[in-house]
């Protein structure tokens, strides 16, 4: 990667470094100083042998101005702790990156490689022909040996720095604050982004104040108040992160899919707690708002309880729009009788690794003044399924592994669709689309239900078809709650549901009704 000649524009050295490193991962560090509750370790200056410190600076092309991609007006400090003032990064005609100060603490040598405790870029200004951006500050704390080595090579303008590399690219923490970028078509601000490690070597993340505006044919505005997460399972995705650094994507594609399949293990949660607040989007006047979404995962005696909860997600169209798709949405919602759509959701999952079981309980998705879909089910064999997918010699061909679905078995199921006016609204909408009347469409639907029993293959399927027709007719006429339940004596292979004609209704313990 030639830093001197690459086009850096809005990502430049800073944004590319900040975002890619923060999302890439976080390595081990001194347990006594581990970051907790979104706090990042504070690095203090320490004395390093002067000769060793200067060797580290030389290795990183920071001992003489212009030796690498950094040039500066002045440098102060000694014994491993230095401040560079009025810094220019990779000067070029159309690409100017200026930094007020660069502070490096604890510059030293370790096993023949240059290392440092932290580096802080303050008052970053980026300007090129595409736009301009600023970053108040970016700090990288205790990079791993592999990461520090690639950074040193990049600072020395090595063309292949960060290209096709492998190793541990973790770090102790990273903090980005006051990011702003604008060009002719976009504008972005980010108040802060922090990433660190807790004392159990899991990750902590805190994002605050993201605002993005994109101007094209339509204007899109997007913002998030905050994203917080702790207990992030960094080890789970370590292999994926390492593979992403490889140049030969085709050769690694099978390995990537296998690593991704292994990372889908539900018995190894991605986090302990996570939340998003104040999500807002404005797409040419079509407003999407979500107050908050939270998730948690707790483990005790081999049992994992995961809870996801979404406060109202509200979709509000404008009174009118020049956008064809939005206009169609406005008309559809008006026909359905909605000025806005308000959704809520909650899901509770109980997972038992020893039994390879997953139970979903007390879960629902609801539309205000529309419906509430409640669902409960339990399955076994999901881990066996993912392992078979991962171990298959044809992992890079997912279709060849579909037979693995036979490992997933349904223990029980309950779906309850509570009509809260959506059925009448749907028939009203369909009638307008077809130039008919709601009652006429209902009559046609009931007539079609009468033919269901003709497709039955045995007595149990005949009973189920009759129950289905009766339940749907009652739902159309009187409303209520449409319920589907399955309660097999022994777990039923989901693969057996693929062919409805051969469905063993008795073995599945399937029943349908409207209450």
C-alpha cells in the first residue's frame, strides 16, 4: 500500500485507521488497568532508555522530519515520550492532511520491533478535491506487536504495509472524537467512538452522536443518539478478522465461510449487553424513528438467557412526495387507514448447550391498531447443524449442505396471530386495488378455503384442512386470535416440513383454531 500516492480524501490516514482499527478488534492488556464500563485506560508517560527510544523512532521513520509520511515543524520530549507539532501527513497536491499535534508515549523496542504505549492525533484537518473533514482527536492504545509493526511500515511508506498480512491485530483501546466531514453530496458528524477491553478480555464499545446527510436524487438524513455494548465476544470473530486481511479472497473464500459458520454458534453469545437509542431517519420526508432497542445475554450453569426488546419503531410518511415509491407508500397507508405505522417487538430465548436446545418464549411482534403476533417454540440440534455445515468438505457450497437440516428438530410450536383490525384493513386495501368490495373478496377467499380438503392425503390432513378453513373463516367474520400449535411426542425433523403433501400431521401434533 503506497501511502505517498494513495488517494486519501475523506478516509485519509486518520479515518481509515480509526474506523478499521476500532471495528477490527481489541487485544489483551494489563488486567489491573483493564477498561470497564466504557472507560478507556489512561496512559501516563514513562521513562525509556534514550538510545532505545531513538531506535524506536528511527524504525518508525519518526526521528527525522520527512523520513516517512510525517513531516513536522518541531518535536519536543525525550526518553520515549514525544510531541510533534504542526504535522503534515503525506503531503500531495490535492490531498492535504494536517495535524496540530501528535503525541507518542512509551516509544520502545520489543524483540527488534518498534512499539509504543499510545499515540494521539489532535486537531486533524483533511482537505482534497472531494471535500474536507476534521477530527478533534484520535488515540490508539497499546497496539499488538503485529499491528505496531505494520503501522511502522506504513509510517515509513512501505508499499505493502497492511497488505495480505496475518497475525494479532489487537490493541488495548481506541478513542475517536469530534469527526466531521462534508463534500458536495454528503455531510457526517460523529461526537465520539470508544473501544476498549474489560477485565475479562471482552470488548466494550460506546458510540455517541452520529449524524449523516446524503444528497442525491433524494435527500437522506440519518442519526443515532448512541450505541453501547459490553461483553463483546472478540475471540469468536478472531479468525474472520484475520482472513479479512488477506489479499487472496478467492482462495480464502471457503475458509471465510467456514469461519462464519463457526461464528454462528448460538451458545457462544456475541455480547453481554447492547443497546441503540434515538435512531432517526428522514428519507425525502419519510420519517423512521426508534426510541431504543436493547439486548442482553446472561449465562448461568450452562443455560443462556437472551432478551431483545424494541421500543416503538415508527414509520411516518409525508403528506405528499415527488418520490414514486414514497407516494405509493402514502397511498397504501391511507387506504389501510394509517397515518403512521408503530411497531414493537420483544423476544426471549433460553439456550442450553448441553441439550443443544433453544427455546423462544413470551415473544411477539406487534403493529399498533393492527395485530400482535406472539410466538413460542423450541428446537434441538442447531449446534449439530452448524457443526455439520462447518465440517462439510463442500462448505463453500451452502446448497450442498441443506441436508444438514435433518439435525434440527422441532420440540413444540405456538403461533398466535391476534387481529386488531388488520384483517379488515387488508381486505379494504385489496378491494381497492382490484376495484371490488371487501365483502366480495372475503366471499371469494372462503370459497377457495373450501377446496383445501381436496388436497388432503389422509384423514389427519383432511382434519387439519377443515380446521384451517374453519379458523380462517372465523377470523375473517369475527376477528379474534388465529392459533397454530405443534406438540409432537418426540422432536420432529424440520426437514420433514418441506413437502406438505407428505406431512405427518399426527406425528407433528398439529392443530389450528381461532379463539
